[in-house]
């Protein structure tokens, strides 16, 4: 009996060593590390940063990446946050938003071998891949919906800042409105702030007092205040970046979805599979699923109305319609 136990024990030891040797012989695949410097409002903006974060979580769950992030409230400057992410050993460092560009390019020049991604602006540096969106295309469709929703023919647009990027939203939106109702008035106001929901509510309140019965926001958390104010006034609103229906369920007809999550996941998937980032600028519009509309809710919506939206979408994708200046 003792001899049998000894033989079994020896076999277990041999199996253990054999397993260890096999493990040592297998090369462990290195997990890709990604760091992101979030936009000014950071997590909880219910818009841009949250969308990017969803893309990274999807990449973590499906591609096996590891990721870390920095918020401006913690690092005080974008430059500091970006440097921390580089020195942390991330394979790719992401700057989210046009306001990050200057600091990202400064850090990119200091670390020429580091791979960077800049979202929402274009850099000419060789180690920076730029991802931009055709916000004007999605906003055009939002304008079409707004024009078919309004009863007063007065529609509001609230932008977070009077900068080229946000003006793309405004221009596309106005063109979409006027494609359906040429004489409709679009009241455009720039808040100068992406993180102030009370300011957004006050701007929206002024628009409603001037007869606007639909408001479209491209203003981050400031815009969320406008959505809630629309609900309080019993009028309609259109959200931005992500599906914002759940923040004002009686008011939000649709949202102009900017698929930052899809864009990030797609680029990271290519990197995981091919080992390199696409160089230059990646521009995503309706055709590439970079922008689009969330489901239309709240208002009665007929099949002919939906068909009209789809027809305009096809015209844009085919280049029959110009949505920018």
C-alpha cells in the first residue's frame, strides 16, 4: 500500500513539473495597454467622455486590452495627464476632444516613439492618428426631424462653444431644418461652457420664451440642462453624442449619435489584429457609422416620415447633398 502511494506521489510530481515546463515553453501574449486623457468635463458628462469610456470597456472585454484614464480635475492640465499616461507604459495614449490637441502635440513631440490618438481634431504629427467625425451629416438628419416635429417653425440650437467643430453641428442642423421648412427660424446660441447644466437650462428657457418648441444641443453637460428644461416646459429636444432619451424621457425625440465608442473600438481592434495604427486622419460619417440618429420616440412618427429621413440619409451618403459650409 505504501509502495502504491509512493508511486502515485511520484507521478503527481512528474506531472507537475511537466506542466510547468509546458507553461514555460508557451509565450504569453502581451496585453495591449491604452491610456486616455478625457475631455474637460470628464466621466459623467452623459455625452462625449462617457461614450469614449464605453468604447474602451468594450475593447477590454472583447479584445483583452488594459486601459487607464485621467481627468482634468485630477491632473490640472492635459499635458500632465498625457505625460503620466506615457510614463505609465501605455502602448497607445488617447487625447479626447479638440481642446486637448495643443497639449497632446507638445507631449507627442517629446515622445516621438509613442503612439497617440487624437479624437475630434487633426494633427499633422507622424506619431498621432487623428479621428474626426462628420457631425454636419448627423446634424442634418437631426434638423430634418426637428423640422417635422416643430409646430411653431421656431427651433433652437445650443452649442457649447463658438468654435469650428461646434459650428459644424449648427450648420448641418440648419441645412436639415431648411431642407424641410425653408422659412423656419433657427435660434443659435453658444453657451461658452460644456459643463454647466444650469446655464443650459437658462439658455433653453429663453428660447422657449421666444417661441421655440424644439431645441438641439451640442454642448455636453450644459446641453443636459437644456434637455431637462425642455421636459419641464412640455416641449421637445434633440440630444447629442449618445442616446440621451433617458435624461428627459418626455422631451427627447432623438439624439444625434456620435459613435466615439464605435470609432475607438474599431481602431483598437485593427491595432490588436495588425499591430499598427492607421496613419493620418480617419474621418467617419453616416456611411461609416460614425454618426447617426438614435431611435425616434416621444412624438407620433409615421412610416412616411421615417422613409423621408432615410431618403435624406441616402442622399448624403451618395454625395447628392452638401451638409457643411
